[in-house]
C-alpha cells in the first residue's frame, strides 16, 4: 500500500508539473500573439508613413519647379528694371 501511495504521489507531482508547463505555454502563446499583432500594427503605420513621404516628395518636386520658375521671372524683372534705369540715366 505504501508503495502505491508513493507511486500515486509521484504521478500527481508529475501531473502538477505538466499542468504548470501547459499553462506556461499558453501564456507564452498569448504573449507571442500580442507581439505579432503589435508588429502588424507597426508595419501598417510604416506603410502609411511611406505613402505620406512619397506624396510629400511629389509635392515638393512640383513646388520646387514652381519656385524655380518664379525666381527666374523675378530676376528677369530685376534685370529689366536695372536695364531700364541704366538706359534712362545715360
């Protein structure tokens, strides 16, 4: 009888350890799921930022062209005014 009790105690201990291991595995799986969801959210946000940067780059290039043209017309006007003043002062 004593041998059977010892054997049952060992089996119970092993079952307890197995139960603890299974619960730890479940916790780790939950943590991994949370990490994967967070990574997906970060990837989505990065993709959105990448799209925004591409859009801004396009706008900057268009504005850069406009500024170059405006600056060119400004200097043409300054040169014309300086030439007109020089012509009138001679």
